[in-house]
């Protein structure tokens, strides 16, 4: 298809498509004449992925580039590719190894994950993200005990295995796997967060007889 | 205590305390001379609440003011007061009643909550927040069925009743109830979100044999 059709099909404007082409986020089409290029389904898939990373993941272009690089580098396995997207959509946390609270929180995270038997690389920045949240809780005088965390880990694992990862087409095009992961992780995360606040309102009404 | 002690105890700088006093977020101390005022535990509690709303809830000052007004207005019951905080920490969503997708999503939300028997006011903006997320999922070609949503609702209710609302001291000072609600909702929400991504990584490693 021509760029105008690619634009119509994807809902992405022609100037934006040209920007993605210049930035290397979208591969060039097949040149059929000096002023004309043909685009195909792979371009459509790539545009959908960029849109998901941008609008749903709210990633800056630099992070989108990293994810796209992982998608394009077929030497990287699917697991590593998905990891790139995972780490990109997390909060960017600066580890504070010199801080006593931080070190203790990070130890709690590592011990808990080991105990749960989860397969998470030791270098996952998600470990730091969790550690930082534990530090914040502690500093607000609401330090989380192991027993406060376990129910969240259990609920998260159930949802991740039964409802999120089961939606990912591992055998399809690499773009589709990453797009599904990002959309499921972010949007069902939002669904869960809103449900928690709705449930809290309901429970507050029940307790207070409102 | 004097303002310098209030600052030392709360960790909030004197200029910031003076700003909160001017803005009416913090009540004036008891004037003991022309240049001196006495502050007490209620001021400390209020500063803790402001800090939680600001740093954890990431609320702008205008929203903090609304929450503080609800805290100060003892004619409002605790349930209504907590609702003010709840609605303030949510994403501010503009309802799109003219949009067909939006109307359908909002209907799904209302039916689901009715079916679950949750006590949520019909005017809760959280309903719109959930509807908007459903619209986004649909537009990305991943429309959520009732069966996709129910496990999230169930998990959310369990965590809300067993672990979040049970931490709130309903009989204590109003500030403490609101502060606990905001801290638990936001920070355990973050805990849950990070655990989901950790669980997904682990499940991806398991499925792909990485």
C-alpha cells in the first residue's frame, strides 16, 4: 500500500509516519519509483506497536527506540525482547546503595522473590522499583512486613499467569507479542487500580453504614 | 511547640510551613505573643497528611485544599471525607456521553458493579475512569469481556477488604484516616503493579524456558 493508505489504515497521520521513518522507528518501504514506496502489514504492525508504547506505555521516543531495537534484533530471544519493554514501562528508579533503608528494602525484595521461587533476573530494575516503594512506606511510618506483601505477590502472580501472559501470542510476529504485553500490563494494571478504589469505597460504605 | 520545633519534628522546612499557613492548609498556631505562636500534635498530623497527599498522591495544591476542607468540615461523615481523597487521587477523566464506545463502556461498568453488589455512588468519577480504560482497550482491538474483568474485580475486593481498609483507624483523628487511605491506596497499588511485572517476567521465563 502507499503511504496515504498506510495512514488511513493505521490512523497515524502522514507527517507522523514520515517522522517515524526519519527516526528509524519504522523501516523504509520498498521504493517503487523515485517518489513512491510500498508499505505492507509489517509496517501496520509496527505503527500499532509504536502507538501502544506511546499512548498506553507513555514512553519517551528514546525508550521506544530501545524497545524497537530489541524487536528488530532477532538474535535476542522473545523473553529478552519482552524484558526490554517491561523495564521501559516501569518507573525509572535510581538505586541508593549507600542508604541503610534502601539496602534493607532491597534485601527484603531479593529474599521474598527467592522464597517465592520467581524467575527474575538479579539485574531487573523492577527489584529497585519495589525496594523504593518499601522505603517510602517505611519513611511514612507504615513499614511493610512480609505478611503485608505476600497477598499482593500472590494476587499479582495469579493475574499474570491466568490472565495476562496467556493473552500473548508467543509464536506470532515479535511486534504483536510486545504490543500485547504492554497493553495488558498497563491497561489491566489501570483496571485493577480503579477496581481497588471502587472496592475501597464499597467497603468504607459498608463499615461506616453510609 | 514553636515553629522551629514543628519544622524539626515534621521534616517540613519553615518557609514551607509558612506557605501552608498562608494558604490555609495548616491552621494558625495559638498566638502567645506578637511574634510567637504555639503548635501542637494536630499541626504535626496535618503536615503528615499534606506530605502524603503531595508526595504519595502527587496532588496539586488545589486538590489538597479540597481534601483538607473535607477533613476540617466535621459535618461531613468519615465516608464522605474518605471519598473526597479517593476521587482526588484518581485520574481526572472527562466523560464522553456523546461517544458510542464510551456509553457502552460506562454501561458495562455500571452493570458489573450492580451485579457485584458493590456500594459505589452513581456519581463516582471512578466509574468514568474504568469506562475510559475499557474504551482504550476496545480501540486497541483488545476489548475486555466481562470474564476478563471479573478476576481483577475479585482480586481488588479481597485486597481492599483484607489488607487496605483494615489498616484505617476509623475512630482516630480524621487526618490519620485520610492519610492512611491515601498511603495504602497509592503505595500498595504501586507494590501490586511492580509485583505484576515481576510475575510476568517470571512467567515469561518459565514459558520460554529462558
